[in-house]
């Protein structure tokens, strides 16, 4: 297309020069330089005037647009970003239609979506464990987990009693393990969390008790505030 445009412009220039020579046949002052200058000033060779461009009329092509300035480009990008953001806000899915790992863009959207998915099945999760052929498996699992949770509670309870001068002992660890296990089983979504006492917890409790003794702070009161801090924050 560029070569055809140049060829067309050259033909128009030659025709213009010939017409000027016929118009001034006896004028010696109108030299070939004047012919060329007049030809270059014609609209056909200007390039930016699409109406007088014969190539644009033949092919129907539009004139080239003027490049945007940096300010105009940044304004266009900002407007496009705002419009796309508004479309995303308007096109948010309902929480009930979100996939398990899909980003919701709302406060606690994933948690609310999980609750909406699990609430219809909450009762059946408990009743189906004791219906059909699941009753024997469920009973065996309950007996196994009872002793699996009771054994570390007794063992670490004795260690807590030695380290804290009997301020924490076996009874406290059994009660805490039972209460946390029941609450967690009713409200949690997976059973893989360790709820009973462990070695790292014993080491932390021993160090915490020594700090309370050195600062002359009541150990059980400080333990309550420490538990509230860990659970809330």
C-alpha cells in the first residue's frame, strides 16, 4: 500500500506539472522548480488530508490517527481500569455459588461459603455414623480415640504437676482435653488437629511458670490471660 500511495502521488505530481506548463506556455520565469513546488503544495501529496488523497478514495482506507499524548493515554488507561473494576464489582458471584478455594472478594467470604455448603449436611454427618454398616466402625473408632486422648493427658498431667508445684495436674489436663475435644468436634471441619497436651506445650508451660515466679505474678491468672491472647489474637 505504501508503494501504491507513492506511485499515485507521483502521477498526480506529473499531471499537475504538465497542466502548469500548458497554462504558462510562454512564461520563462515559471521554471521547472516552480512546477515542482506547486505540485508539492497540492492536497494530493500532503498525506494528511484524507479527502484529497486519491489512494484513500480508491481503497476506502481511513487516515492515520494522531498518536495520543502521554496524558491522554494515562487518562484512557485509568478510565478502562475504573470501568473494568466496576464490572467486576457488579459481576460478583453470590456466596452460595463460590467454589471451595475461589476468592470471594468479601469479608470472611470463604468461611461463609463453607458454612452455607455444610449446614444442609450437618445433621446427616452425625446420624449416618450410626446407620447401616457404619455403627460398628464408629463405635470402634470412638473407643480407640478415647484411650488415645486419655493416655497423653495422664502422662503430661503428671509432668505438669511436677513442673508447676501441682498448680496444673492430671485432672486439669483431662478436663481441658475433653472440653476442647467436644467443642472442636461440633464446630470444626477436619479431625486432624492435636487437641491434647504435647511436649512443646510442656516446655512452654515450664518456662512460663519460671517467669511468673521470678516476676512474682500469679501463675494461674497469667495463664488465663495467655490463653485468651492465643485464642483471640
